[in-house]
C-alpha cells in the first residue's frame, strides 16, 4: 500500500470513529445522534448536498466544477483526524481557528491540489468552497430537523443554523444565487417552525 493511500485509510478510519461533539454536549438526543460520526454520517450527507448544489449551479454557470465541490466536501473535515470534532463554542473563542485548521490539514500531507481545495473551502476563496460551506451547515440542520421530528428538542440549534444558512444564501448572487436558493428553500420550508414543535408531517423535502 502506498504511503498516500495508507495515510488516507488512517484518516478515514479515525474520523469514522469521531463523534459529533455538539450532540454529545447537547444531551437529550436519540442514540443515533450520539453515534453519528464526523467521517460517516456528516461527511457523506455534506458531500451529497454539495454535489446536488454544484450540479444545479453548473447549469447556469459552466465554470462551477461539481467534481471540485465533491472533492472539497469529502475532505472538509479530514483535519479532525488529528484534533477531533471541536465544538462551535470552543471555536468561537479562537480568533485564528481557520488558520489552525489549515495547518492541521497540511499535516496530513495530502497532494497540493487537495490542500488548495481545503484552503478555498475554509477561507471561502471560490464559489465551490462557499457551496461546500453551505452544504456543511445544511447537513447539520437537516439532521437536527430529523431529530426534532422524532420528538427531541433541537429547537435552539435549528434556529441558529437557519439564520446562518439564510446569511450564507444571501452571499450568492445572480443566476447562481437564484438556483442555489431555489434548491435550498424547500429544505428550510420542510424544517420550519412545525419541526421545532415536533409536529412536522412525515414528508421528506422534495
């Protein structure tokens, strides 16, 4: 096995066993929330969302690269193999958190192309990076809404993430912004106030 492949296997094996710290801290959530891993549930959902959003945006802007989006999404949490999943409250106390994450990602010694992708994602340097950032937040919101529908109190998280997602959506403009907004809005409608009060229907977002 090459050193690169071996390194990737180690990263994936590690993040598959790293729990999402926010669910652990929150308490009062279902067992599957506690079992949710960074490298399994979250990265997979983020990657699918990024692929859908980038493919949709590519239809109105051929410069948007869906393959690049998917690559970014797959690696966006790889550095957590070295540091674990750090809570948002802890991150907010560290002014240069993105710089720290970038240095950690570099320690993984992935090819330069992937290191550049991570920088684009983490600093929002490209539209693909900003779409992956949006997808990351959407993945967490969707999971919180699913738990709310099952009768668990994720109200605060839902409110906070909906506000953040609305802000991120406002940063996309023109035809691309319209396409992304049209794709995301049904998710926000599905996860509306009824989800917070645990009375959503069983219908999934279309």
